[in-house]
């Protein structure tokens, strides 16, 4: 229901005062002097994680859940090339063990706050008769020279992904590193036209990007970088490693549009993270796969929690 | 556990980059040009509400829960004299009926967003195997002339409350009006030295204010404005109406410190909401009650969810 609700909410919210960029991208953008000024100043994102859905508390513990919450929010900021400045943490804690859970989650948040020098500026704690639910809102400053949007891709731009994809359920969904440093480096190079992070799966997130950019995308299947964990998952799932790389959620890698004329300036890796060209944005709308058998429609089988 | 956790988290967060005002007041304050510049620009607050704790979904419905979420956040902004500009909504929706619940909550948020001209700028939806949990972060601009803090009260200042207190469980905890307009009017008058909103109960919130302000407070019990609902509650609870007015949570009225020399400029009501002087901040720390029998220590029996 997420997409239909977001579309409805976006339309409904349009009658309210507007910000520079509202519902629909990885972050909202707020101009400071004037809320909707062309010059956006702040990027703001919010995410909730629920025990049993986004993490299994009894398996990973509260600290890993807190670290994931922080990493998910920072990944949204990275995908807009925004620099995180402050986060707000809100906890709904089960009655049993509320204090230990609160400090555990906080320590996980702290780990990345310390690493990326982000203020933990406020929050809210609640004790309730339910499982652990943790929320965060993260605020970043838009990098000099403007932020990245999902909607900036044009036909002809290369589709580029960071890292390797698929199988994050084996551990990376908890331990991944938000691509903040890589995004800052790429932003300085000025080579990226559009970006998002891969949270619902390469297929779904690429489709979202093409819809926002009013174009299509053609993926060269043999170029998609497949993680070792995607191969491990495939051994049990009966699906191919490629299907895992295309469909698994929570890779939290960046998906980028790089105009052809910038490709010569694109490094093949940054800080050990490979940057891989996997295809091209095209004018024909929709998702397309290209391999030796030809061009076919590609179904965006992503993973969306709770669906 | 909330207070001990907040104290611990505040100390732990102190090693991270700082904002102008971090953990501990109704909102955080962030300077825009420099995070911790003396000139704070943005007030930010975050709150979560859980089905079964802050609202009973089967009794009140999703729209009333959404309205309350918005009102609680706006109340925090009002207590800092900040003007709301944008809110972010994050939903954890039970699988059954997720779409209807999402739009119901949104409509409740929308009601106050429209009234107070606030942007609904973004959010997050999740479907899970648990009850409805709704979360909001609200962002406001600090009013010209500076915000109010909890820590600004001095001995000799009058203790002033808006509205009437107690018994909000009979309905006001859902239907209350955040005191934004009243706060803006008072702020223009320049008469307030410190403020907070009454969320945990007059006794607890007054004590928090005295601790933040490093002073004490003496309450004239016969001056505390008692709501009709506090009287109704007393008929069933075996406690007095005054005890309800002092101890019940979720009044979401404002609690203010007004310096003696400003009292002549303080209106007795604004927009039909009475402003009542109920005592005086004093140098002797602690909470004290004053009536015809003399001065006694006052136990801050507030209501804290889940305790």
C-alpha cells in the first residue's frame, strides 16, 4: 500500500504550505529563508524500524537495531549528497527491560554518530505493551553546489551502482556502512545527475527513479555486481544470484545517474567500494533488461516490508 | 525510567557535536549558520504515540490519533514560542487495514496542518505485525526576539498557567488545541521568562522547570484552575479535584514564568483562555504548596505513560 498511500498523501499535502521538495524523494528539502526557495538548505528524512519486521531483537540485540536505524537514515542523506548534522531518536520500549533496551539502541546510534560527527539532539521515550519500535529523524545540510534528486536522470545517462548487491538478509542489512563519504567524494567531482539509495531492491528503486525522471532504464544483466551473500542465498532459495541482486531489499548502496560526458571522470572505485556501470537510462519508459538474447521487459521484484 | 535515561543520554551525547540546545527541553534548538551559534534558528521536536498507551484505536479511531500526534508536537513548539513550518510523519501500521489507518491518521494530522498552515513534508510508512504506532517530527522557526526555555525562571517570577487543569483523560487529551496562537501573542508582549507545556502533569512539569532553572516553586493551592473534567474524575477516583489538576497528565496547557515587573502587562485571558497566576518561583529548591494551613512540601504526582 505504500506507493498508493504516498501518491495520495502527496496530492493531499499539496494544498498545505509547500517546502522546496516534499513527499516522495529520499529526503525532503527545506529552504531556510523561504520554505520553498529555489536554494534548499536542509535535507530531512525520517524512518521507523519495528522488531520482527526490520530486525529481530532476540537475534541481533538492541545495539545492532539502533545502529541500523542510524545507518538507514544516514543512507537517505547520502543519496541526496547531504551532510548529516543532527538526529532525533524516538523509542517505543516494551515494559520488560525498557531501560536496557533504550541504552542499547542509543549505543548503536552513538557508534555512527561518533564516526560521522553527528549530534544526537533530542528524542522521546515511551514505554508500552508492544514490541520495540524505534524512529529517527535525521537532518543534513545540502552540499555546496546543490543536492541530488531521484528525478534528475535523462535518457543516455549511465546507470551506476556502488558496491555489490543482493543477500543483505545474511547480515549486511544490519552492518552496512551508509555511503556518506563516497557520496561526498562523488559530489565534489560533480559527475552525478540523479541518485537514490537501494532500500527496496535494485529493480524497484531503479523503477522509482525512472518514474521520477520521466524516462526508462535498460539494465545489462551480466554487468550487475552480485554479492557473495546473493550467491549463498541462491543456494537455498531456488532463485538465481542475479534475481537476488535485482530483487533483494536493504542493500543501502547508491544508485546513480551519470551523464555520458562525465563517465571519463567517474572513478572505478572510491575507498575500496566499486562503482559499476550496469546500463543506460533510455527514453522508452519502463524497466528493460538487455543480455545476449535481446531486450526484454524487466519485472521490478523488490522486497517491501510487510507486503 | 525516562528521566534517568534522558540524563544518561544527555551526558553521553555531550561528546558528539553540539547543537545550541540538545536533549532535555521541549524542543531542540539548532543554529543554522553554525550548529551551536548563540542565535538559534530552528526548534525541532519529536514524539511517538502508541495504540493502547496514548490512544485506544478501537475507541477513538485513527483520525483522532493523528490529530493528537500533530497537537502534541505543536504543543512542544508552542512552549518554545516557535512557529511550526513543517512536519514529518512516520507510521507503523498493523497489517489488517493498513491503508485505511494510514489515511485516517493523515487526515487527523491534516486537520491541524491546515489550521496552522504547516507543511506535511515527508514521512515513512511501514506495515508490521503489531499495533498502530505513529511518530512525528515537527520543525519550527524560532520567533523573532528569541525562544522560551524551561530554564529561564528566577526566584520571584510568577507561576502562570493557561486554561484549566486535570481530567484530560475524559477527552481533552485527544481534542486539545495546541497553544500556538496564545504563545505567539504572549511572545509579542515580551512578558514570559520561561515556559514548558503540561504533558506529564502540573506537579511534574513544574518540578522539571524548577530543576532546569535551579530554583524552587511555591504553589497557592486555592489558585490552581480546576477543570470540570477534574471534578468529574474526582467523583469516581476518590481523589480530590485538586489532586487531579496537579497530577493528571496531558493537559497540554502552558506553564509560564512571568517576572514580577511584567505582571501588569499580562492579560487575564487571551482568546478566551484564562491565564492564571498560581504561585511564585522561590530560591528554596523543591516544590512547595501554600494554603491557609501554611507551607508544605508538595509531591509531584504526575502521570507518566507506562510507569
